[in-house]
């Protein structure tokens, strides 16, 4: 048996790839559900019901999908240009803490139309800063940004932890490490009344289209793709490599930082060290599932959020651990990688 | 009667709808050198990949020494005594010669290394065939010619009786190529059988006993080398007679690009030392030399990807500072890079994207940061049409084009803009006869239209055919120019060896 590279990839194959990958992941985690002694199909039905069965659960799923869309876009943008940003988690936290700090200290009395844009911006800038460091190290000293951006995640979380136990600590939180809150006026308005779903979802959705437009229609999109595909070819064509990658890092880090800002302004209002259940890391999975396509990111984020939210309902109904959602999402990343391989190669006997 | 060690019988292989091999049959006798001749895309490499088990044929079979070779299994091919020397070597640069040769031969779970025995065997092979190489040298430190020797030794180490060489001279200098061919003849004399793939007529005539000509995936002819001629082979290969275009005499214009004592230093190493030349409008100035003598630095400097550390450059009579790629493109300098797949074009991008990438900031291709796709695609379509780029249109992924067509695209995107200066580094390297003729014709056409062409090439025939004046580059220094009408290949050989330096001293 041998593998041959496909000369042409039919469109149907490109669309089918993620669907087959998800189906395979569901089938595989079905084995685990069966092993846990629960009926597999019913379990998946419960997940669907848990995620979309009521107004509350549906809005909850979309709320959960919001930061995943943004961190997914962050990873997709970077990976397209071969900037291996594994630091989405750290950038998320930096964005969140910057938002909380500026919102509670500087803009506490400002009206919403002023403070919301400024706070979103400060979150994005904080995320940018955290990715520019590894990129600079790569450009200046050829340090692999996979390692540096990944390790900065731990640094970032510890810095956040220090801040919310120190200068930004909320004195009214009964001693819990929790940052001071941003003003109510600075909170993002609800998209659906009496739910947690906020305008951040709309922002993320719009940004997915904006990123798609930037990548497919702009000079910057063309140059960053060239820089990612072939640094030598890009340099020969006069693409300023450092500047282009710097802008890519700003976009990627900014999106991840924005995810943190949106989560603070949309849901919590303050920062704790468990603000993110791994949104930054899940963003990488989302981006891969989406084949790095910005619009695919929206769908992949919805799938991931569905699994996470729905698994709680399934867990309650069938008494099997909700960790099955983590397994399914992780498996879908693996099956996606396999599926992408088969989309690029064909088997020859 | 000589026995056939290899019989290929009716082998066919399609990719998509494209028949790369169509019922190919050929034989190879013991002690024979067969050249597999054909243009790029004729199916040579596909056939050899089938033979070596990289591809499985759709039809047909292969017998080695009378026994069927199971298809699609490289390991079986190695066991049957087939060795392959790839065009792009499959060696590890961070290992020593000995380690490279041994890779893949040792048992995974053996406790003892067999390096002692391997060293002795390697030494014996090297002596037997005159392939001298230090077994403890790190591969990355060796020249390309030496690396190829290692690749051959590796095949011999695996007890190859049939050796396949895929365009073995593509990366070699003329001298190295001659050495290689005498080695191959010695190997044949000692009973090995060899197939080498080539599209260069000279070396086929020089080295092969028999020539098998492929065209469009079929065997179109088989000749004994002694009973054929270069002209006949060229005709068989292309299907029609090709005449390389001839340079016509005409007046050159004013100097447009001058370098005075220009030096380039990279990481403490002098790549160019006090280089001077004067390039006139309407002339081709040929820079000859064995590769690795500063050609890359010269091309990069003039292409805007490298800055000089000393010296003056005058463009259109005015002294200029450091200039970027954007400056070169904007000031009418066309650039053909030495390595078209690495620098010249980005394989995963569409043809139209490669056509406009270096000009994307010009207002006709983008406005306010937005790409004008319609204009860009129209520009690419013009190039595809005017420069006869085959194998795809403006939206095709560039990777799918053959080398010759990719080169036509690169040439086209430069010449369509009627550049005043053209920097062409190895513009015809690795191309088949038809494409070479096309590239040469375009360069002469540009010269006639008044473009100043700096032609950096290792191919003496090419330089003699195209250039008005010639300078040699040796160790980063340029010789004084000589008129192409006053020199022959022998004189150029002396120049490339640095003979002018003694005169100067």
C-alpha cells in the first residue's frame, strides 16, 4: 500500500473532510459511551438536547462558542502565515486582565459608548503584546515560537494570578482571588434578554467575515500567505517578511486578547484564574477542524461548544462523565488530521 | 549473446487523465549504459519511479534477471539489486559519509554496530570504482559532486547491480560531470548495468552505449549511440527540428548599469570582491563560472535582496544607495532568479498570484490595500497567452506547471513589462530543448528591443550563443570583459579557472 499526492483536490472532498472527521470522532467516542454502559445514540441525542433543547441551553451554547470563535480565528490567521501561535491561552488571559484593569481603574465612570470600544481595544492590544514577544525572538534570534508562545501561557496565567491576588484584588470577594469588576455601564449588552448571550457573539461572527475578506481580497492577505508558504519566494517578490509577520502576529494576538476582553465584558465582569476552560488551546483545535478557513472557524466553534455544553446535560441524564466531551473534541482533532492527510493523498495498492 | 538483467514490459501509468507512461518496453543488458532521453514531462522520472517501486504501474511488468519484480515496493527493488541516485539527494547532511551509507542497512535491534565491517566494505568499493571520499567527513561539508559520489556508493553498498541515475549532471560542473562519466564507464566495464536519465544530448552521446528516447510517455526510438547523431536525437526527442536562436549583430546603447569595485560580505565571508562591470543597453553581458563562486551573491545584489558592503553602483548614470526589491522592480529591472521553485514562484499559489506578487502595490493591481483580482488575472492571462505557458491557466496552482512552463511564467511577468535591464541567473537550467530555445529566443528579443541583459550562467554554449561580451567570476572576483566573438570554449575554460589573474599580476 502506498500514498500518492493528489494533483487536484475536488471541492466536495474539501467540504466532506471535516464532516467525515467529526463523524469518525463521534463513532470512536461512541465506543467509550458504550463502555460506560449507556446507549450511544441516546447519549448523542441528549448532547443535542442539552445544547439546543431550550432557549436557555441554546443561548448558553452560543455564549460558549463566542470566545472559541475568536481564539479559533487567532490560531487560523497565524497558522495560515506559518506563525505557530500556541499562546492563545496566555493572550486570552492578558486580554482579560487588561480589560478588567482598565475598566475598573481608569474607565470606571465612563459611559458605555466610550468605555466598551476602549476596553475591547485594550484587551486586543494586551494579546498582541504577548505574541509580539515570541515573534520578535523568532525574527531576531530564530527562536522557535512554538516553544516560546506555549511557555508564555504559563507566565501569563501566573501574572494574572499575581495581579488578582494583589493590586487588582477585589476587596469585596470574601478573600477569593478575583479581580475588581468593570463598571456595569461597560458590560456588553445582551443579545437575547434573560440569557447570558451577549453582543460579543455578533462581534465574533462579524470578525470571522472580516478576516475572511482580509485574507482573500487584500494585499496584506496575499502577502501574508506568500510569507507563510515560502519565505524565500516572498522576499524575492519584495514582500517585507518581518513587517508582514509582525502584522499577522498583531492580528492573531489581538483576536485572542479580544476573546478575553469579550468574555470579561460579556459574561463575568471580572477575572478569575478559571475564567477560561482552555479557550486558547481549544481555539487551536477549532482552527484545525476548520481547515484554517475563517468561516469554517464559526462552524467548528459551534460544534465544539455544542459538545461541551451538551455533555453536561447528557452527563446528568445518563450518569456518564461529561469528560466524554473533551475526548470527542480531542478525537475530532486527531481524525481531522488523518482526514486532511487523506484529502491530500490517495491510497495506491 | 549478452543477458538482459532488466526487462520492462508494457508499463503504463496515468495520473488523473494524463498518461505519464504509455506501454513502455525496454531492456538493459549486463555491462551496458542506457540513456533515457526525453524532454521534461516525457515520463522518464515516472518510469524510473515505477522501476524503483515508488509508484505502482497500472499495467505491465518488470523482470530483473528473469524474475518478476513485485510492484510498488522499494525494498523489493533494493533486494533485487536496483540502486537509485536521485536528482535531489536522499542523504542526511548532519551525518557522516559512513553513517549515510549505512543508514537503512543495520538491523534495528542489533546491539553491535557494524561500522567496522561497513568501513572496510566502503573502502573496497571506493577503491574499486575510483570514488574517493572521506568516510568520516560530515556530508553537509562536501561539495555537490562529492555528495553524489556518496549517493552512488550508498547504492553500491546495498549490492546494486543495476544503477539508475536521475539527471545526474543537473547539479554538477562540467569537470565533475566528466569525472562522473568516466566512473560510470568503469562501473559498466566491471559488469554493472546503468540507466541514466537526461535531456542533454552531449552527455548522452558521450556516455551511453544505447539511447532510448521517450516522448509523451511512449518510447519513440531506440538507437545505438555509435549509430546516431545529436541532431537525430534532438529531432526524435522534440518531434521536430529545433534550432537554437542565433544572436544577430547590432549596435549596443549607452551604459545603464555600472558597478565599480563592489564588495559583498555576508557573516564575515567575502562573497563578492571589488567587482566591476558595465552593462549597456541592447547587449547581453555573460557572467560565466563554476557554481559557488559568487554568482548567487551577484544575482541577489542586483535583484535587491542583498546589500553591498562597499563600492558604487550607477543605475542609468546616477549613483544609487541600497536598493530594495521594490526599488529594482520600480526602476525597470527584470529579475529571473536562479532557483525558480524556491524564489521565482510560490508553488501553492495560483499562477495569477505569482504573476503579480512583485507588483501588487502598483495602483493597477491594488487600490487602498484591496487586490484588483480582475486586473491581476487579466495580466496573468496575457502572460500565459503571449509566452505560451502550457499546463494551466491563470487560476491553476503554480506547482502543477512543469519547470519549463514555470520559467516561461517568470520570464513573462518580467518581459511583459519591457524592462530596461534584465538580470537572468541560470535562466535555462534544467529545462528541455524546446523550453531552452524559447527562453533564449525571448532573451535575444529583449536585447534587440534595447534591454540590457546580465546573463549569469554555467552553460558555456548558452553564454557563447547569447552574450556579446563575457566576464568570468572566480572566487567572488570578476575578470575583465572579453568579446564573445574573440573567444572559444577553451579560452573561456581558462578564464573560469582564473587565468586572467596571473596576467594582471
